[in-house]
C-alpha cells in the first residue's frame, strides 16, 4: 500500500548543482582559515621572532647571525638613561595630548549636540583633521610653526618678533598641539553619540524638578557621557604611547632628543647608525609590555560597561 | 461608522507611533526671546570652531597654489597671485639652469605651458618625478588591501558570529590585540622576513601587510554588525532549502551592507594614510606617497609649495570620501569603539 | 487650592494645528482625563499646561495666575512621564530627593518628606537600588513619589501606565486614584485608554484630531455623546451607529426594518434631517430582544458573557450590531431575530454634521435619563 506524503508548501530554491553544497564545518574552516593565516604569518610569527631576537646580539646589516646573549639587551636598556628619557617623553606626551583631546573633544561635543542649521555639515567638517595622514600633515605643521614663515607666529596673541619658537623651545608642546588638533574630533564623536543617547525627557523631568542648567549638566549629562569619554581616553592613550607618524612629521624626534619617543628611538636603533636589531627588539618588547598593561585596563573597562 | 475628520495636523514628539514623522517640539524656553538666541549662538560658535580647525587645511590649499617665493614669504602672505609652481615641483624633476642655458631656454618658442612656468624660476623640466608613481602605488596598495581585508574579514566575522568555534574568545582577543602593537615591534621581523623572501619593496608585500593589519579591525567591526542581524533569517532560509553559502549571500550580505561600507572606508583611510611600514619596508619601487611627501627636496631647500601641493592632492580623496560617506563613518567609529 | 484654566489655548506648527483652541477649567481637587487616540493633541495640551511646550495662542492660568510664558520650573506643577524619566545614575532615594535638593531645601526637611512619600507608596525596600533594577510598576511608583515630594499645586500625568504590563495597570490605576483622593490633588491625566479614563476621571475631555470633541463626566460621555466620534470611542464596544433614511417618524435600517423613533424625539428629528438620513446610536445593552420588535436580523454569532449573552446580529449582510440578551434563551447561528431599542437609551445623530441631536426636552430631564441609565449599565 503506497503511503503518500504531502510536500511542504515552501518553495525551495532551484536545485542547481546541489552536490557541491558545502557542509557547515567546512565553511567554518574555509571562512576562518585565511584570516588565521594572515594572523599567524604577520602577527604571531613576528611577535615570536621579535621575542627571540630580543635575547640576541644581532645587526641586520652585518654578516653575523644572531648570537644568544640572554637578558643582556634588557639589562642595558633598562639602565640606559636615554631609554628612560624616551619613556618619560612618551609618557608626558600621552598625558598632555590625551588631556587636550578630552577637553577639546568634549567641549566640541557639547557644542554640536543640539540640532541647529548646518550642524551636520559642520560636524563633518570638524572631522576632517582626523582623516588626514598624520605624517604628511605633521610635516606641514612644521611650516605653520616656522618662526619666520609660519602663521603660528603671526597670531594675534603675541608680537611676531617675540612669538614662541615651538620647534626649538617647546617642541613637545608643538607635537601635542598637532595631536590634539588631529584627534579631538575622535573624542568628540564618541561623546556626541553618548550625548545624543540621553533622552529628552530626562532633561524635562529635571526642569520640572526645578534643577538649573549646571545641576542638569552635573547630574544627568556628565554621568551619562562619562563611560564613553573614558573609553575615548583609554583608546587615545594607547595610540599616544605608540605615536610615531606625527612626531616624525613635525620634529623627526628633535631637536636633539626632546621629542624622541620610544617608537622614534626604536626606529633609529634599527634603521640608523649601527642597526642594533637585537637590542631594538628588546626595546620593542619592553614597550609592548607597557602598552599591554594599559590595554588590559581598556579591555577590562569595556567588559565592565558591557555588563552594566 | 466613525467620525472621520481628516486633518493634516502635525504631531508633537510624544504622540508619534512607529513610522510617523517626528516634529521638534517648541519648548517655552526656546520660544521666549532670551533663550531663542541659544541656537544662534551655537551656530556662530560652531562656524568659528570649524573654521579654526580647518585653518591648517585651508593654509595647505593656499600654499599649494602659491609661487615658490610666495610660499616661503616672510611674513606669510594671505593675498597672493596663484601659480602652478608647487604642482610642477611635485610632479616633475627639474634642474637649475646656468645663465647661459637660461638665455638659450628663454629664446625657445616650443615650450609647453608648464615649462614656461618653470622657466620663470630659471629651471628646466627634465621629466616626471617619482610622485606620480608613488601616488599610483598608494592607490593600488590601498584599494587591494582594503578589498582583501574587507572580504576576508567579512567571511571570518560571519563564522565567528554564527558558530561557536573552539577558542573563539582567545582568537578574537588575539585579533584585537594586534591593534595594540606599535608598528615597530612587528616591523623588524617582517623586514627580515621580507628581505629573505625577496618581498622587500614589493607591491604584494605591502598589500599583504596592510591586509593583515586591517583584518583585525575589519573582523571586529564586521562581527559587531553581523551580530546585529538576527539569525532567524538565515535559519528560515536554511529550512527552505538554501545552502549556507546561499543564505550568506542572499540574506546576510545585503543587511550588512552599511557595515561593510563603514569598514571599507576605515580600512581604506588607514592604508591610504599609512606611513611607518611604508617608510621601513619600501624604497624605490613600492613606496607610497606619505613617506616621500615629507621630504620633497628641490634645488635649494625644502619646497614648501610642492609639499603643500602633494599634501593637498593626498587629502582631497579622503575629504571627498569623508563627506560622501559620513553617515557610514559615524556609525563605524561609535560602533567600533563601543563594540570592541 | 489649585485650579487650572485654559482660555483658547492652541498649538500650531506652521499652518497645521496640533491643538485647536481649547477652553477648559479644572477645578480644585478634580481629576480630569484627557482622552483620545494617538495624535489627537492630548499630550501636547498637557505639555502646554506644564510649560514643557510653548503655546501659539491663548492663555493658561494656574490658580488665577497667568503662567502662559513661564518655564516649567517656574510653575507649581509635577509631571509624571510615560517612560518614568528616572535619573539612571542615582539611587531611588536620590531620585526622590532630587526636586527638594534642587530647591535648596534643608536636609532634615528633605529626609522627612522623602520618608513620608516613600511610605505612602510603599517603596521603602527599594531605596538603595538604581532605576534599571526595578520593574516597570515600581519605577512608576518611584516617579510618583518624586512628583509628590514637592507637594505641588497640581499633577500632570502623561500616559503613566502606558509602559506597564497589563496586569500591573489595574493595580497602579487604583493606586493613583487612591493617591489623588488622599492628597486632594488637582490632576490632569492623559490616556488613550477609554476604560482608564472612565474609571479614574471626574471629568473626561475627549479629543480627536486636535479638536476637543466633548467635555463631560464619564456618565455624560457614555450616555450622551456629543458626536459620532465620542459615541464610537467610548465604551467597550463603542456605541453602535447605523445610518438610514428617515421619513414619517421612522428610520429605515439595512435589511428593510423600519424603526419608529420614540415620540419624544419626533419633533426635533422631523425638523433636523436635511439630508433625509439619520444615524441611530445605541449600545448593546440598549437593545432588547423582542418577538414583536421592529428591527429584524439574523444571528451571526453569540458571545457568552457570564450573566448575559451578546448576540452579533446581521442586519443586511454587511452590518453587524451587538444586542444584549438574557441567558435563558438559546440563540442559534442563523436564527432570525427581532429586537427593539430602549427609548430612553437610544440616541440620534446627524450624518452630515456628525453631531448628536437632542429631543425637545428640557435639559434637567435629560440628565435625569442619564442618571437612571447608570444603574442599568452594571453588568
């Protein structure tokens, strides 16, 4: 006796080459494999090889292969005042630059949160500095800071003849100014998204509750934006510690070593002078550890936000 | 039968339902004369701030079209006669002519428009400079690496989003952590590796490197976007008989389109502006624009006009992209930072 | 203590009216419900009273004082929002204390008032929690506490129960009403739920499409709706409206039945119908099944409602009306049936103007009819 079954009412796709259907697990592997390959070859391998090199004496321009010398590179570096100076410069730069970005960025966000004519357009315009190549623009700021030819000396704040010569006397400050100029829009964007997420009715309730503008800012606006602001600060701190492009552009590390950040020092160690590749790798690893520590704070903080 | 009084009265914010247009309510404190100025003040302040932020960019534009002496004038000139000097210096190699050769050159009648301008400075055009080639390199490497990073990132993001892969958390963390690395840490081994494999100063070497660095960002960002697409759509398609790949193509891709564009924009901008790797891993053949614009040396010192011209050319595509795709950008930045 | 007066208050956006000119007086201690469907202007009206939105015409008086152009913070009002509007980063206690702290009250006064209010709303266990940890009902209680703590002259509530689950709504409804009575508080309450308005309001302002349709007590809007909209909107289900040509004292209904209008209505109806058509309005409980009733139809469906049955009667193939009947009869589907309309409860409307018509009776007697019906509508 034949048992008839009714076919499902859904419309299956035209059965073309059904036998080439790949199973889920194959697709999984296929989709992830290329990324993993890239990851391993360009990230993991270099990391490990760098680690190895950091324990060796090696110069890539010389003929000798790397010679194992244990932690000697690290010892030398950690007792070298120039290295500490570079870390100090980097730390100071990160502190000044991130504070500046946070203040300016938050201020910009407060300004642009209201919807007024052309506010969208103006916001986009203010984004532009963030989109430019840091080194190229950094070089151009050299011109702006030039005591004779640059517009910085001719601002209305001071007499051109006695204007501060940024590139000579306040080089680090000069780089900080460029960095704040470039990256405040990033902080602004994050704060803006936080500000826009605050529902209007909270402010209306506060108004009915007889709270003045300052109280509203302190009790409603600030607590709501604080997490995002902090996020931006952490992110920019990590980037500031890694700074290379901007500094190379504006000062190249000089004058002398007043703006020699760790990354610049690294570059000089590897590509200039004696090409002390082994020692440079050690320095790179020290820097990596510092940055990892800060990044951990970042990730921990992110997780805390996600849970809230 | 119901009363049907048709009316096109607009509704205030509190009374809108899904799909109805929202009208800004007119608050008492915004209507009374004193407070009305609030918005106008903001507008003025915003215009001033935007202008100040853009002064360097405007100055770049102005310097790019200044003649050579004007570009380095003391004090800096705001009003000037525009000239192509900067661009000529950027795109061509020239040589300073001796007085004798100068006289000969001046007598020629077959000079092109550009050569005439060069002549004003007492120079003769030898041929195109390296800049064109470098610009081309920038284009090729940026586009190729962006395409790869987004394509591969999309696939991996999908896999990470939809399946519980062994060690997923660890892989994702690793991917994230590569963003934290300073470029120089990785450069040394890669430099050695490339040198050994003959990939130093090659297009393919740079493309693959940029792809690798953009991948971490693109996987994270795209995973966030894909996470937002409900799984139910694909599951329904699978039940209907579609293969996983077809479901991916028909359902996930269109919905992730905005995310894909946002990611692509960021990858493109990163690759376009990248300096450190290009400086350290290329020299003549595959060098992109950023390392070289910084050091355009002409005869007699830094050619600010040419540097400005190069900077201007280099930033125009970015500005255009920023404007055209600003909505995607905004979504990407806030999304990426929060989602990570 | 606290009266609210609206004189020709209107709100325009460009040329479009969000609220057409409204005259309204809320007496001291009264609970007035602003009722209407989405987009009718009720919330805008409330916001204008509160000062959160500017009027484009008219004047608002609070206790006789002209507050039309005062900010919300300068009016002696409290506002309860649909989405609670609790400050997310503060604890419940800090939320409640916020208005008093903003006014610069002394700490001991604040503590005392907060305690009073917390006990009134029974939220003491939650004082240290943050808003996101509370359920919807509790959040609204906290919002109510916050509004009470300042002892304002009047309370304005914007669909406060709209965001709550159905099971909490009835309980909260009773709680708000209890508070209102205990505080003798003048309250204006916006809602789209007519059951809510009917249950809570001393008077109801029915609005639709920016126009006030009727202002009256629940009994008035239920028994004597001013127009077709109110008739249909109020009651579950709304009043049934059947249109038909009118001639010689009888309305012809779909299906051919002729309904002779009650004698009391004849004079005014004869004079009123310009188009020759009339709309009859009656509620299910106004229809009585009768063997010799003038209106004929077929039973389409029956709904059992405990002590009575609601028959869905098909008049002519496309018009269903609901007729209430006793449980003692069996009504089968398709069965022909006849019914009559209670002549004190039936209403008539002009189909063109949509307004209710009135019989040529003195108003006192009309009110007498309305009150008598109150008892009937208890099932």
